[in-house]
């Protein structure tokens, strides 16, 4: 068994981790605040969560 780390494995783990972190930030951070404020999410992308009503608290929700 080799003691060297496979570069392709490390790169793929970094890509998966970055995508997962972005999804969690948008979905859990902003989405949870939208749900708690009674708003309805309409669109979730990798870098934005849209809701029916513009709300500064939902916008700030992912920053904690």
C-alpha cells in the first residue's frame, strides 16, 4: 500500500466539500431563516435562495 496521497482523490474531495458547503449555507442558513419567518422559498441554487417576499433577515440568515 502506498503512503502517497492521490492528487485526484484530494481534488475530488475538495470539490465535493465546496459544493456541499454551498448547498448547506443556502439551504440551511437562508432556508431555515425563511421558514422561521413564514416565508416560502421559491428557488434554491448553489449561490442564491429566492423567496416570495424580499426579506433582509433571510438575506442575512446565512451569515451566522
